[in-house]
C-alpha cells in the first residue's frame, strides 16, 4: 500500500475519492515520503506508517503551502475501541516531531 500511495496518479485518485472538494489543490507530482514511523512497541505486528508531504494551493490562489497527507488503512478482524486514541496519539507524535 505504501508504494502505491507514493505514485502520483494513485495518490491523486485517492485524494479525489476521500476529499474531492480540496483534492485539486494538491500538487501530487511533488510528493515526498517522511521516513518516520509512529508504530508503538505494543503494535509490533502492524505495518509502519506512511506519511506523505506535498504542496497544497487553495483555490483562492493564495501562496503554495505544504500539507501532510496521513492515510490510515487498517485491516482488522474485530473493531478496535481504541482506534481513535491510537490515531490521536500518532498524530500528536507527528506534530511534535515536525515542531
């Protein structure tokens, strides 16, 4: 999945599916992957995160800005009641690292 998302065409298609109202503002040709993982030791058997960075230009033609695209795709046999907390924790670690 990670290698598929690094393809500009695949990433563009995914963005148009999940966020069609803003997808056109992303410059997927300039995508880069952050070599960082936030998978905790307790989740050892899980795959590493895929964190992509790409420029974004809003429709109002304001200056180009950098954006993070963080896509969580999980295959689980049963619902995880802590999924929202795990996602929040991962995002907080990402923001702390970038700060």
